[in-house]
């Protein structure tokens, strides 16, 4: 942070609470005064520089290329969902490191589902997860879909 409290861009620091991490396309900041969100699979803020192109990814779920849900297992649906987001981003020449925000929908959410979600996020993004909002819902498009994620990515 500079003297005015604004994040410094172009610098890389270790990702840790109150730390700042500059990705290729955005800067993540987890400010003092807020809990450390990284163990829970998200960051508090992401800044995107002016002139950056955004790529919006519609809700993806744990499906194979034919649209069929890959498994009834919640954790496997979570992992496949993130793989599918990667496929969608690749169509734009991007990868998961360009993701700045996730909007996550979980059917019949309870605390037991946080572990598989945080684990999958940490597998993909390590200590530099994107911002994320988790929303518990009664159901999604079809009864076998248990997890869905929308993503926003930034092209540097």
C-alpha cells in the first residue's frame, strides 16, 4: 500500500493476510481489519486496471462435454466445475489465473460443503484465490446439479 492506502500495482508480494498480490491482470488485497479469507477459498478485494478487457463466464457445473453431470459426488462436481471454467476461458486465450471473481451457488448449503469448495479453490489458485461470494440455493437447473459457478476474468 502506498501512503494514501491505495494498492501498489506491478509489485509482487507473498500472499498472506493483509498482503497484496499482483496477478497478470489484477491486484488482490486482503486488508487489515478483515479476517484472513484465504483458508476459506477467497480474497476480499480485486482491483482491475482501467482498459482491461473482462471475460464473463456463465454458470458452469460439473458436467462432461456432452452436458451430463459427471458424478453425484459433491466434491467431484466442484472439481469438474473449475475444470470447465478453465475450458471456457481457454476459448478466449485465458486461464484460471485470470479469474478475479467467482459467484458460487450451492444446493442445500451447509458448513460441510465448505471444505471441498475451499480445497478445490486452493488446488487451482493456491494462496491467491479470487474474490468469491457463496450463495446457498434450494436447487439449480436440474436435480442432479449440486454446484454451479459464474466467473469474471480479466485480460491484461
